C-alpha cells in the first residue's frame, strides 16, 4: 500500500532474521537446546521463523512456545506449554520493542525457574526504553517519535515487512 512507510520489506526481513539466527549460534556455541518463547501474535511468528532458520543452520534442539499477555495490562502471563526451564537458554521473542514493558512482563513465567540464560530478540527495536530491558538481538534499531508506531506485517508464517505510522 502506498500509505505505509515500510522500514523493512520481506527480503530485508529475511536477511535480518538470518543474521540474528547466526548471532544466536555465535552467542550460544556449546548449547544443545534452546527455548524460543514468542510473544503472541507477531512475536510468535518471528519465533517460528527463527526456529526454521536455526534448524537450517545447526543441529541444535529447539522448543518453541508462545507467551500470552495483555500488552495494556500485562499482569497475567501464560505460556502455551509448561516445560522445564531450569538450566535452559530461553530467548524471549517479540516483533517490536517499544518501551521494554512487554518484554519485562514476558519474563514472569521464567522467574520461578533457574534458567541458564535468558536473552531477548526483536525484529525492530525503538529507542524509547522505559523499563530496564536490553535487547540482545535486534534486526533493525530505529529512532522514532513517541507518536509514531511500528507495525510488523505477517502472512501466515512469513514476515512481510515492518512499517512506520
């Protein structure tokens, strides 16, 4: 559509996702098992894309789960599958990091376990952090105004792009 200001198209999204998959493997060289926890809805699509890429690039075992929360009132956080998070590397995945609030609340299900490491991944990172969450893997960092919003478009299991509005 002409009225959308795309900052990432489908081709660039694939390149960014592939680069982040390689970074994950570089940062976790001895790991045999990873948990990708995608924040519903778009974050889950990004997580499944990341799972496919990691499977192409390595023999690492991957479990992908979804995290459900109300982004406006994120007090109740649920995971799609209860698994043992102890001594595991968990990567929390979302489409866009705005203030860091959603990523912070998405950590709740893992706080009663003893994971080896928790990392975060977003396709697009903005520069408005209000919460103490650093993103470990970022496809594209962009400075925006507080009034602008970034939307990630997906079609089924594919990322179509991201645009600014």
